[in-house]
């Protein structure tokens, strides 16, 4: 994959649950590669987005902190990147409100993700409808040039680009127009219990391998993962379940999918599962150990996040003041 360099990048993960190997292979790992390629990465824990879906307020602070620890444990270095919690930077909600005033409601109700999620909720909150405007604010506040997104987020990114153009036309050039960096599709990881659906934080624990899973849980979950009909690997006739297991294997071992499928050709599914479990236990151990180290000292973790929020706020507030000026809002005397 050709990586950009020297670009301002915004990436975000929602603390909607425990991050899993799908989040890691499909997103986090690539964010770290972007950081290491010399980009200026802002890595945000999107708590304000997460609360647009039903959630447990009592456990939410801890879930948020665990997500922060995991992002650092996978390699986002708070000395190189700006790692912060979205709600710690109030500019996001203010910029979102300002952008809401130029957002046509019809554009929001047409969003595929809104329609999908609204169907699953008893009462649809306005926060869910306004989700793309908040996401546009997240991106535009940092003058972001590149946003790494999965296929499912490209519509929201297009919306942010349209809003940036509209604002720039109406009030004068204020925002950089962001570009999507579509994450490698090969890294889309599916549920272990239903390989036709993507692995998801909000799904049952048996459907996913969490990055903080106990090493003893990993072989158990992999053994219980559904397989396709048949008993041995046939590279010419792979069903969705085996394709998923071999994709996880190939991505973690950084080998081409085809090579892994050939390597296990003719061998029983149990052999593949056992090798995959060993590989996962091995590869996840350093991530889990580092996250546990960080989580052991909440005070230090909060200090790192406070520093990230301060650096993020400096960048975001600069754009926010320009937005307010350009929109004709009277600034307080001290600004
Ligand atoms: N199964 C997956 N395979 C590959 N990539 C995935 N991502 C999520 N699931 C998979 C990518 O992880 C990044 C961070 O995700 P997020 O927290 O912003 O959103 P999400 O897509 O909503 O994640 P989940 O795990 O599916 O959580 P819930 O259950 O809350 O919806 C994104 O870049 C995403 O593409």
C-alpha cells in the first residue's frame, strides 16, 4: 500500500465497546503505519459519537479509557501523534452547531448509516441524525487533509467535503477539503459466529476476538467459530467462514492470502483453527501487556490524554475562531 506522508490526518474510534481484531487489522494498524510514515496524525476517541447509540453511562468512562489505552498500545505514540478524547475538546460541539446551520436536513436523512441505525432504535435521537455534521466538524477543525475510512464511512466523508466547500463559498476560504484514504478492503474481518456480518464491538463476545481478551479465551473462541460445510481446506472452494479465518491468519502473519490457503490445503479445519489461535495469542500478547501497563496507572493515562486534548484544542480553537469571525459572530473582548 502506498502511504502518504507529511499530511494532517484525523482518525477516530468510537468507544462503543472493547476494540477487536477487526478494528486493529482494518483500521488501527494502518493508522500506526500512517503515523510512522511521517504524517501528522490526530487520533480521536469519539465518545460524543458513541453516545448517539444506546449505551451504559455507568461503564462508559472505563470503556473510553480502555479504548485510549488500546490506541496507544497498538502503536499510536502520544509524542508523535495527538491522541485525545473528543469531549475534552469543546470546539467540536461548537463547530458542529455552526455547521448545522448550513446543513440541509434532507442531506442528513438521506445518509445510509442514519437510515440503517434509525431502523434499529425505538426513538431516534437528533444526535444520530446530526452525526455526520459532528463528524464534519471533527475533520474540518484540524484542517485535515486525509481521513482514513472504511467503505462504510465514505458517504460521511463526502458530506464533510461538500460542507467544507459550501462554507468556504458562503463565508470565505476557511477549511481544507479533506480526502478519503480508503483502508485496505482485504482487512475487513467478519464475525466468528456469522461470517456474513462484520466483526463488531457491539455484538456478542463470542463473535469477536477482543484486543484485551484473556489468552485462554482466544483458543476457545476460535475453536467455537463457525466453519463452512466440509472438513478440510480446499483453496478452490472456500466459503465465507474459512475465508474469514484465513484472512485473519494472512493479515496477522503478513503473508498473502493465497499462500496461507495453499499452506493449509487438505488439512482439517481443526488444524487451521489451532494454528490461528496460537498466532493470535502470540501477536496480541504485546498489545494486551502494553494496554494493561497503561491502564494500571489511570492518573498517568489521564495526564497523557490531558496533554493530547490541550494540543488538539490549540489546533481546533484556531479554526473555530476563524469560523466564528467569518460567520459574523461578535467575538468576546479577549479573543
Ligand atoms: N470488522 C471490521 N473489520 C475491519 N475494520 C473494522 N472496523 C470496525 N469493524 C471492522 C474499523 O475500525 C475503525 C474504528 O471503528 P469505529 O469504532 O469508529 O466504528 P465501527 O465501524 O462502528 O466499529 P465496530 O467495531 O463495528 O463497532 P460498533 O459495534 O459500535 O458499530 C473504523 O475505521 C472501522 O471501519
